[in-house]
C-alpha cells in the first residue's frame, strides 16, 4: 500500500485547510486510515482515524469540533478537513494505513499502523 499526503500549507489562525491522502496498491487490504502529526521536538501524535469500510471515526480531543475526516472509496482517498486552525496545530501531518482490525485504543497508536505517507507540512500563523 502506498500513501500520498497533500494539501499542507501556510494559513492564518482561524483559517481552514483540507488535506488529502491518496492510497494505491493493495487498498482492499486496508481496514483504516489515520492521520497523525508531529511538531518540532515532539512525538508523533494521533489526530483522527476512519475505518475504510464502515466509516467509523475516532478523534483526538484536541481536534474535536474543528477537524473532520471523510473518505471517497471510489477514489481511494481520505480527506482531513481542518477548520478553526490554531498555531498549536502546526506540524507535519502524516496519513497511515492499518491492515487489521484493532481496538479503539490501538486506533490511536503509531505502532498499529502498517504503512505511512511522506507527510505534509501545515503551518498556522498567529
């Protein structure tokens, strides 16, 4: 499975961005797609996740009410709509695919994802 993340950029606080994660290859084996982010000097953290078939979602508390995840199975693409952006959202955003059914807690764990995209930088200015 190959993942291509795109859509990052520079935006002012309060603005919006939409990230895309295009999957290719053995996408029929994907159970879920997650977005993680990593700010300078910090560990990679879970942001949001969606199951590939049923569309069930999981959000980190820090983005609830501001970020939305959706998928277009026909295009093998997952979208991350980010609204009301804050400077603390500044990070490199990565999408990742998991090939297995996991618990709710595991959906937020870096180690439970099998394939990763290259990352796209989001910078939110104050």
